[in-house]
């Protein structure tokens, strides 16, 4: 993945508006957080291959870290802390946020076909 | 006692290298066959390499290759069980145990190494260990292998007492380190934590202090 180029990502998001797409949305601080630091909490959530259709999509940020909001029929999809992006298999838009050590903290993937197993 | 065949049952690519590589190497040097049953491909790990070279969609393929390389370094047979990372505790435990039992009855090992349920920190470790112990429990008591369970939680010494088996694997540490380093996407992230704990510039020294002993509890079946 490479640092987010927000104009390119914005263009790709707009191309996906109004289409049925599959989403992977995830945040995690790892399964060892409270093992390594007793004051820390293990927190994480993911949803994989949820099928949605969004009518509005924006990426907004300060040049290093970005937020993405997708407006869907009955609500929103939101991710914060996104730093890097790539096009996987030439068509799947992958956005992720990594910490200083390169560990994944948040991910948002959008694809017109179901994401791999 | 000379073992006939050792089966290691853990959920993630790299659990075998961090947790039991020295023990495995020792058995292989004695000519004892070792088979690793690896539950998942670790596809939900958050280490992506440092700097990152993997992403969530490529990680499963990358970790599969790393696992194959590490098992080649350790000279063990590998079977991948095909579950998904972080979901093992939500699978039907009996179903996982039945799958493991079938494999154990085929291999007929004298020793099974797995995680100690509820003292193994990661939910997949706890679930895989519980299923492995269930699998052995379902076997005919006369043909059950010995089970060594590995506890890694911070409270395990207080709660469980001293481990029954403590293998000093420092004589095999170069090879253990090679196996760990096969897991390129994971190794630096995990080893870096040891370096912080031990305040040394030498990653291998820090790793040896943290991972130079491999400890297990003998599981007692109550019937």
C-alpha cells in the first residue's frame, strides 16, 4: 500500500456510487493488547462482505490521515485513521490505517465482487 | 522416553515457531516425526511487516507461504485445517474436535502439543487447545497420546503452578530464530516487543531471553 492520494481515491469512490458493492470494515488493536499492557483493553470489530449501495461518498483529511464516509439507504459507513491505499486485483479499493510500527489499526475495503475468503 | 510421533496443534502460522520450535527441532534431531496441524492462516493479524508489505487481502497468501517455509526449516509435515483467523471459538467445538480426532487416529502420535485452554491469551489459542484436548478425550483411553498444554497468560504460574515440562531450547536457538524469521510479516513486530522489554539492541538476544525456554503442562484426563 502507499500513502493515500485523496483525489484519486475520491474519483474511485465516486465511480462506485449507486452500485451494489461488498464492504470489509475493520478496526483492531490486536488480541494481545491487555496481555502486553494490563491497563489496555482488547477492542476490535469487523464486518466482511456486507453488501451495500451508497449514494454519497467522500474522503476528507489533513494530508496524512483520512476519514471516509459512505451514505447508505438507512445510515452511514464511517472509517477514521486511514493512511494508505491500493487497488487490489486492479479493481478492489483497499484503504487502511497503520500505526508507527506498521500494524493495521483500521481497514475499509470496497469491491464490486465479494472479497476473498 | 523416545516419542513415536509428535503432533503440534496451534491455530496460527508462527505459533509453532515462537512457542515450540526448539522442542520440535530437538525431536527432529532424534529422528522423531513431527506433524503440525495449523488451524488458520492468521489472515486477520495486524502485523503487515515492518514496513508493511502485506494488506488484509494479501495476508493469507503471504502467511501461508511463510508457514510452508517455516515448516520446511523445522523439517515437519504440515497440514492446514482451513479455519478462519479469529473465528475458531465460534465454530462448533465438537466438530473441530471430531476433525482433529480423525487426524490423530490416522497419525497415532505418542505426544500432542497444544495450547492450555483459558490460559493462552488469544481466543483462537484457547479454542484450538480446548478442541485438541476434547479430541484426545474422545479417543480410547488406552490409545490416547500424552498431551502437553502450553499456557502463556501472565497469571498462569500463580493459577496453574510450575509447568511439568521446561525445555531449555537455547542450544537450538539459531534454528528456532530461522523458523521465526520465516514469518517475515509477523516476526519484526513481535520481536520488537521483546526488545522493548529487555532493553537490548540485539534482537536475537532479546528473543533468546524471552523464548529460550518452552514450557508445558501435562494434561490429566479424569477418567
